[in-house]
């Protein structure tokens, strides 16, 4: 009966449903657009946005300050690993440069870096980094050119004969902690440093926001007020960029949420108005129903079911529109219409539920009013 | 006795003061009786019918249905009693335009647990009123007489003890009205009581007894406005339907 009632004023019902569908689109669009925007920004920044670098003071020529710089000790390394949590890390230890005697011809890199998990941080150009990184040497393209070395060539490190297993790209940034600068990379445990246990750590967070959080915590723990050293650990991430994105993201979300809420409130008023008009027009019918044995709750249920049907229709249409709009947004921001983010389903679900709930809420008053009417008065029309 | 009303008064408060739509009515209606209530517009006919139909309550006086004072019933119980005991026929038919003739007849039992039984009963009743070939027609596809016959079938779907008809022929021409009226009598069983409000004196002649209402009062015995149409027997009430010794 509720369904037939809605069908009798098709145009009016369709318009009311459309209004709610637009509201659902606004709320759903908030999520889908936000996710696509976030993904777009992440893609724009690339992997670097997910990385956090920690470098012990005094490692670069730009280090300033008096006294002995604090070293990146085993204790601090554990502290860093704890904060990094499940994120992949590459720990780097720099060994003293081998002194080259005057007239001596350099046939292999004079600098050595001990590293863990090089796969996470270095891009292999040739060869392969073994899964079990316990032996072998990695050289960068610069070393390969200078010393005319290639995969399989023997190289002596600390008196031990090793074999070149991979050639990697020189990491970007002349002062980055993982810089190779024509150094040879060997497993961390194979080398000892006399000056500083570790040069630094590269942390690969799962996304830019997690990277930002890790960086903040590291700064607080390593360089916080309890730190007695004037020289500080350098913790670098693209946090400023991330914060800027986050701010843009929050502003966009707030704006869309505002639009969505206003839109849904208007839609709710529209549904409420429609239901009131409909109940008013059907006053005599409601009177007849009451006369032939329908109770107040039956009348309430009929009108509420109408609201639920409208809500479901609107929510389905709204979600359909949201998916369509999402494809457009994905195409614009990510160049792939179907590149929906995993959380899209949650936003669609929330928008769907919102559409139905707003219709039910809007239908409550008209339903209650119609159900409370005395049958004898309703029958007078 | 199916229905009794004692000292029934219904007072409405309006902008120009209070109006007594009913003023001390005493009436008794027996099981199986066909009673018409006649009177000019505003005489209180429909108000009396509403009170008998448990749609309204009197301002004063008591109504007993099956020897139970209806004042004892709360809203829910009144609804239940209306559903189980009373069938309504309205002047404007009261059909739901979005439902077919069959569905309209089934409306009072739509929420019941046995839809198949309801459909059987609705089809049977529509057959009795000669609308077997109009089951799937919507009200706007039916003539006035056909609509009223659907309305009669709906009134009987719950096998009521009492059928209340408010101007059932009011929207019909004389011939159609007469046919519908006769059908109403034909399809209701002998044990079903009918109280019909009409201002058509001609149709009142079909009833067992006529109650004349003027200005909210039943005309008393001995006046030319009180006509027990059926054969006046010793059982026939003589004072507005109230038996006097």
C-alpha cells in the first residue's frame, strides 16, 4: 500500500527522492573525493613522502654546534625502531674512509657503508640484492663507472674478498642519510665504525600521514626537552608538505561536509513536506482505514514505510550518482576512473545510511500526526 | 439486543457557541434488523452513526454494543471491535484509488496472517455484488454504482454483526441507488444488522424501521414523522426505537 501511495504522485515523489539523492551524493562525494585527493597528493610526492630519515649529528659538513655530538647508539636505534613500528627500515653505518697513499691507484671504493635491508631504500639498476643480505657488495653507478666494476667482479673490503652483486642508483639528495657517494655497500654486521655506531636510519612508513606521525614522535623523543645535547638529530620528512596536504584535505572535507549536511537537511525538509502534504491529501483514506480496523501504529507504519522506501530509493540513486562522480574525480585526479580507494565502500555505506535515516526522521512527524487524528474527523476529509 | 443508546447527547463547540448535534436520544436496535435513519441535513444522522460505529463518543449518555458499554474500550479495543464487529459503507465510497477492487475489498484484512483466505473471501463477496469481472479494476475505472458495491463488499469482508451505511446512495441516481440498496440487503445475512442513514424517503421504505431525526432529537411516537415502516408488531419499538412497556 505504501508503495502504491508513492506511485500515485510519481513526479512529486521523484523530485523528493532526487533531492535526497543529491544529499547522499554530497556526503558520499566527500569521502570519495577526499580519498582520491589524498591518493593524488601521495602519488605526486612519490615514495619520498612516506620516508623519514634520521641522521646522527656531525655526519654532514653542515653540522654546527659545540662539544661532542651525541651518537646514534644502539639504545637510540632501538628507540627509533620502536617508534617506526612495523615500517621497514634501513640502518646505515659509515666506516672510516680508507686512506689512499700518494701514488696509489684506486681500484675499488674507498668508503664503505654497512646497511641493513638495502632493498627498501636503494633502487637496483643491475644485478640483484640477495634476499638474505649477509654477503656480497653493492656499488652505486658512480663507483661502477669510476672503478670499472660490474656484477660478479671481486672487490676487497676490510681485507675480505667480496663479489659485486648489484649496482644501484645514487639516491637523490647530496646530503641524504643514505647517500652512497661512490661508496661500497655491505651487510651492516660485516663492518665496524670507530667513530659513530650508526650514520642514520631510513624509515619507510605505510603512507605520508604515518610518516609525519613517526617524524613528530622521533623529534620529540630524540631532540625533546630531555635531550642534553645542543646538537640535535636530524629528523627529516616531508612533513610540511604533508601538513599542507592535510590542511587542504581537512578544509575540503569540512566544506563538502557542510554542503552535504545542508543538502541533506533541505532534502529532509522536502521529504517531510511531501509526507505532510500526502497525509493531508489522504486524510479521508486514513479515516477509512481507521474505520475498518487499522490502528494508530498501522497508520504510522504505512507512512513510515513510505519514507523508508523513498529513503532506500534515494540512497540507491545517490550512491549510483556518487560512484559516477567518483569515476569522474578518479579520472581527473588519478587518471583511472576505477581507481577507487579501499575506504570508498565505507563512505558509500555512510552516505547510504544517512539518506535512509534522514528520510525516516523526516517521515516521523507526518506519520505521527496522521496516526493521532481522530477517525471521525479524518473521515470528514 | 445488538445496540442500545441511552440519553445520547453530542455537543460540539464552535465559533458561535455550542451545538447539540444529538440531544437525549434513546434507541435500541435488534440483531438482524434493518433500520434507516432519516432526517434533514444537520439533524445529527451522521453523528449518531459515528457514535454507533465507535468512531466518536457521546458527550453524554451510554452506548452498549453486545451489552458492553463502549466507554469501557480504550483506543486499541475500539479499533479491534470496529474491525471484528462493524462494517462501514460511506457515501463517497472511501475506496483507495491505488488499489484494485479486489484489494480494496481485502483492505480490512490486509494485515491478517492468511492472505489467501482474505482473497477468497474478497472474490466471493465481489461475486455476490456482481463484480466478478472487475476484480483488477481500479476505482477510477468503475462507475459510481460499482464503486459502492465494492464498498459494500469491503464492509462485509470481516463478516460483521453490524453494517453502518452513511448515505450509501447519496452519490447515485435513483435507479442505481435502489439497485445498490437492494444488493446491500441481498448480500447481508439475516443475522446482520444494518443501520443506514439516508435522506431518501423512498429508500427508507426498504427498511424494517425508520428513525426520524430532527435537530438532534428522535420524533416521538404518535407523530406523523415517526414511521415504523415494517409491519408494526408488538416487538416493534414505538419511541424512537426504544421499547416501552
